[in-house]
C-alpha cells in the first residue's frame, strides 16, 4: 500500500516535470525564430546548434520521464541543460523594471524545477539501491 502511494506521487512528479520540458521543447520546434532571436540577443554563439540541442534534450527528457526510463540520468542531463540556460538567459541582475521582475520569476521557477529534478534523481537512486539489478 505505502509503496503504491509513493509510486503514484513519483509518477505525478515525473509527468508534471516532463510536461514542462515537453512544452518548452515543442515551443522551440514550432516557434524556432522567437527563441533563436532571444538567444542571439543574449550574445550566445552557435544559436542554431544550441537551440536544436536544447529542443532535442527537452523533448527526449520529457519522453524518458513520462516512460520512467533512466530517471536519474535524465534528471541529471536536464539539470545540466537548465542550470547554464537559466544563468545565461534570465539575467535579471542586468535588467530594470518589469523586465527584471519577469526575469526574476523565470529564474526562480527554473531553480524550483532543478530542485524537483534533484528530488527525482535522489528517489531514483534510492530505488536503485533498494532494488538490486534494476539500474
């Protein structure tokens, strides 16, 4: 009983976090020019390559989280994507007024998502330790 309750919560967490990355990846795929221009405005090099890599990582990560495959590894990869993306794209310390407020909120939301991914990775790691042979 307790295990199925916990598994249900983990499933819901995987879906909610996965939906975030699914939407972000689809947005990049469907509205390529907007994110590309935003990245270029931040001075990032190789925009098509970086944007494509982010899109593929987000879509692939979402699908893996939905399927419950390689949760720990997927969470780590998504953190490795989200952390530098957050620091490069949501530079609220260089802004003023409403743009700064929006960037602060986006920054905080991404930090919260990273926290959720860390929790998923930790739960997956503990689960692997308790169930030998399921790595």
